[in-house]
């Protein structure tokens, strides 16, 4: 193998190896497909390629060989990782009980462009995306490409919190693979959460990219960032969503889980025991992607809904995305089923407490009746945290639009403190007849309660409107039948008093007799031909 054919970044990694190992590697034709080199004290050196793993030499690794490599890479951090300046390679150390390095894993890092086509629309949607997958599946490579696409193509302000220097490489000058995205290094892995908060407070990012959220402090920092309206793209420990839900440290990323005691009526309605598990809060991430390979992912597009269904033992049907041999993106929904961890059976075969009782039918999405379409409401937030308001709107999928102009607003939302000041903006809103809603505190919980109440009222109004419309249509049809002589009288469906009043009004306008008959709740209108 000629050095001129060798990838420039890979050459810098091979140059750190002892000469007798380096020469053996350079003799291979497929050296550019090298994944990693393993050097363990007293053992034969091993090289791992895409297609195979092989022993490079029968000569055992000596302490001098390990020291040779250590002298040519950067200083090892607390996470026992080092690198080579301006490259993406990662060198990880294994130490003995006295702290001396006795083993090394030299992993080749490469910037691979075009790897996020399979999820590019999700990343560009502006929603927070969490990537899961087993080690080595390509999570970090995808994160690097996501940072580049968002910074260079979407022209967003992107900050990378690069704890192990794996995304942007070792050294103070980041690797060109991240494009115009900026990188913040982390002095100690335990301080990653502090750097995440610092990134938001000091550098005004639109997107924050994080590799490996692994602690409770990291999860808390991620929630804080999401509440400020900043898009998050991150990876976390775990292979699937159900693994993450059952992880007590990281389950907060998808809303967390808590035991809730239901009232008797609600428990009967659900067909469950009174104590069930529920989602504790809105999820930090809106979308979750399970990476199964370079060309295959599983997408959960609405994390809050999916988690709720899992916890209630209901089936889910995530979206499966693949890139076929012709490079085309294929999308399909998997067969709806309950994940194994929530399938109603425990290891000893006993039933779960929140398993629906026998005979309780679960409607699939196709069987659900069409929801009543809700009209969008424009809200002008005044003294309200827009990030929290947006988070509440997204988590409830509420038809709400935030506007900055009072003229375009249907209502104004503010807090008690602001309302007491009776500012000119509030006075102007009231003069124009705009409803002003006042929250006691500017907290996420208060904002969510308001949005829930707003959606509930919109739904009730829409339902009433539809019922009134159906009742009026029925009255109109009855009048037409009487006018055409088809019958002498028509009995309408039972309705509430106000709706019956509207039906009498139709009869009066069209010149037919009408009267209300029967008793509640079956009281109804009968129309007669004159």
C-alpha cells in the first residue's frame, strides 16, 4: 500500500503506532477500511476492519509500545480518552489499579457527508431530536453531519457541546467536518451540564448539539434548554424508546414516569387498576430516532403520544425509514403492537396492574372517529416565557399561533405581575376588545394548564357548533318534506332546549307549525304542515 493512496487523516493515526505494527498495516490493500487498532500489554496486536478482525503479529505488546503511542497523542482526560490534533480519531486507555496505562484502543474517526438524508426533514423541522442506538452504529457521525447541515445549509447558529472531542476532533481548531458550527470543549465530563447551560446563556444559539446525555444533571440541563425555546439534537445511552422509559436517570428526556392513583370513575372508564403509571411532564425531545444502521431507522414522531400509549399498554406503530439500493427514501409504518416491556405480562407471567381488563377494546388510529377540526387561535404573549409557551403548545399539539402584533392577535396572555401594572399595551388590548387572560405565575405548569383549558374550550365550542349545524340541517330537511307534501308531520331528534329554540325559529321563518313534545332528555320538536 503506497502512502499516497492513504487517507490523510488515517495516516496521522498510523504514524502514532510503533514501527513494527505500522509497517504491517501499510502492507494491507484495505488499510483505508481500518476501524480500530487494539494494543493490550502482553497480547498480540489486533486490527479490526469492516470485514474482519485479525492479529497483526505474533510479537506481544510491550510497555514501550504503549508508551510510544502515548507520547504521540494528546493528554488523556478523566474519561481516559485522548486524540490527535485536527483529526476525529479517538484513543481510549485501559489502566491498571495503580493508574498505569496497560491497554489502548485506537479508533479511526471519519467525517462522512450525506449520512442524515434519512432524517434530514426531521432535523430541519426545528423540533428537538434525540438519537438512540447501540455503540458503533454511527450516532456521533450523524451528529457531526447534522451540525454541519444546520449551520451551513439552514444558516442557523449551532453550538456543539463536545465533551470528548469526538464530534469536532482533538485540538483547539475544530475539524472542518462540522462546517460553520461552533464547538465548546468540556474540561471535565462531569461538568457537561454546566457547559450546556453556559452555551445558552453566553452564545445565543438556535441549536445545541450534544453527544451522550448520560446523567441526571445532563437531563435537567437539556430540559432547561428546551424550555428556553432552543432546538436540541443529542444522543443518549439506550437502544430503544422503551429502554429509555425504564431508565430512571434518563426517562425525564421523554417526560419521566410516575405512579398515579386514579379515581373510581376514571379507573372504570379505562378498565384498569386504580394505581397506574403516567407520564410526569412534557418530553424534552419532540422526536426520537432509533438508529438501526446507516440506511435504516425507526422514528417516533410524537414522543408524548407514544409514551402515553406505551404506559397504558396500547399498541404503537412507529415509522420505519430505509434507503433502498437506488438511494430512494422509503417510509412505512410498522405493524401496531405493544412493546415487550409494556405488553401486560411480567417475567413470572402475572398480569400488569395497569393492563386493560378482558373485553376492553382498544381502538386503533383508523377506528378512531374523526376529531372535530379546531380553529387556530393567535395569542400575543405579554411577559410570558415564549419558550415555555411553545413547549406547551407543541406537547399538546394545540392549534395555537404566537404573534407579536396586537392587531393580529385573538387574545393577549400575561401574568398577574404584568397585569397589575396596567401598561399601555394592556389598556390598548382592552380598548380594542381583545380578551386578556392572566396567569398567576410564569411557570410551565401554569402555561400548560392554560393551553389545556383553551384546547378543551375550543373542542367544546366546535362540538356544539357541529351539533347545532346538524340539528338545523335536520329542521331544514323536515320543512322541505312538509312543503313538498311528502308527509303531514315530521318528528325531529331529541335536542337540548337551546337547540330546540333554533329549530322552532327555522319552522317559524319557513311558515310551518312546530311544537315541543316529550320529557327530558327525550324532549323533541315535531313539525306540522299548515
